């Protein structure tokens, strides 16, 4: 077999596919790419047994057809260092010796038979649903929710992002029981109904690999999905289990409304957060109609901090505590100049929303409070 390809295009494809390959694999064959040449189309596949990503690119000067496996790490590292120019790849069909050549260089690899590579098969189950979504909308759903994914190994169903598909909208949800994010996008009307929980790794792959694609065509059932774009096909396995009823935990009657400049509050939380206790991370807030007084202290080190931020608050006065780290995550993920917070009392979670958001979208972030003793 033989083909010519741009070193940059070859690198972009192999680098993207390598993101699905684990650093350590139970099957050593999974340390390799599965490469197939059919006509003028070269496909490159990587897998971790649960997920498989395939890149497609057009090549020239082809001779023969077939498949082989090639070490992923070394190929990606070589292509990264090559200048942007055409390269020729020759594969000996008998010995599977792979020769990569360009104007001033020659590199030799030892390939493995393609039939040794495990093929990713989709388990049979209920009939899949199919729909399309703009890549920008898929990425927005993941960007707004992934920070709230749990890392608790005893709550595996929370170690991913719920994608709840309805005929007129798609809802993305993530929670670790201390914070919860719900992002509803009504700009897409899938016309079908279904739900899945995408694990953290496939979510990251989708964000990194499909960012430059325009549209994603998704075929999914409760256990797995095939996500396809012009240049990539991603087969991923979902988490099994029942996701918590997210709508039930979002307070509906938090009548106190706080409006505050997002950047000013975020910067103040960061500064005051330097002085929180290492174990607890409690940051205290005394909210009045005109301003928020932030306070933290660490009695073990005899340190304290206090800062004031202007605001508009519909209540008289409220003292509440939040984890500084969790609050920073929320304020960093929210976009726009102003943040709106609906509050009830010191024991109810705060409900955070952006002051303005794109039409036909709705973003809600919930943060559980921490107990405040003396202010």
C-alpha cells in the first residue's frame, strides 16, 4: 500500500484520535492506531474498548488497499515535529514495514496486522433515535455543565453529563450533590425523545475533537451513541443508571433577588477565598440592599479577610455561606456582565443565572449553602 498526505493534515487527524486512547491499556494492541486505506480515503481509529474515534481524510497517490496497526504515541510525536509539507507512506503488505518519507527525511516503523485490532461494536438494544444538532450548541451544553460533574466513584451515574432530549429542546445537566447545573437549549427541535449520561472522558473528546465541525448527527439509545460529523465518527458508551430528578431539587420559591456585577464579585471571592480554612473552604456573605460584605478567616493561622462589593438586593439583610471554590467555578462559567442570584434563607441553595443569555436558552446553576456560625 502507498499514499501521499499533508503532514499537517495527518498530524491533526492522529492527534485528535489519540485523545481517546488511554495512557495504559489492558490490551497492548490498543496502544496503536487502526489505519485503513480504501480508495482515496484514509481512516484512522483509536479506541479504549468503551469508546472509539475515527478520523477521515483524503489522500493522493494511492496504491493498493488494506489495513494495519501502527504505534500511536510515536507517530503523533513524529508528525508534530515534521515541517508542513507532503509525506509519502509506503506499507509492505507482507512484512507490514511502514516507511514514512519526505524531502529530507526517512522514518521506519513496524506495523501489526489490522485484523488484530478489536472492532468496536454497538450492542443491540432498543431502537435508536436520530437527530442533528449544531456543534456550537452541543459544546455550549458541555461547557456550561462539565465543571459540576461528580468524581465520587460511589455515585457513578453522576460522573457524567445528562443529555435529556425532548421533541422541542435538549437539556444538559450535571451535579455532584453540592452544586447542580441545568442548561436548556430550545434552538434545536430534535423531534424525538430520549436521554443518556455521557461520561466525563467522552464529553472532553467531543469538546476537543468536534470544535471545528459545523453539525453533529447523533444516533443514540440508552447505552451508546454514534456521533458523526464531516471528518469524524465517535462511538461512545454511556453510564448506566437512573439520573436524579434534577427539576425537583431546583427551588421555585426563592423570592429574594440579588443583582451584582459578575467580575467584581468573582475577583472579591478569589481574594477573600485565599484566607478560608483549608479543610472547609467557607466564605461568609452578609447581603444588604446596597452591598455584599464578604468575610473569611482561618483561626488556625490567625488570618482573616474582608471585602465589600456593591449590589442590588430585594431583601433587608441575609447572612449565608458558600464554598469559595464552588462559587468561583460558577462565576467563572457564567458569562456576561451581571449575575442574578435567587435566595430564600441561609439554609436554602442559591440559584444563579446570567443577567442576559442567548435567546431560547436557559441556564440555571444551584449551589448548596454552608453553615455560618458567627459572622
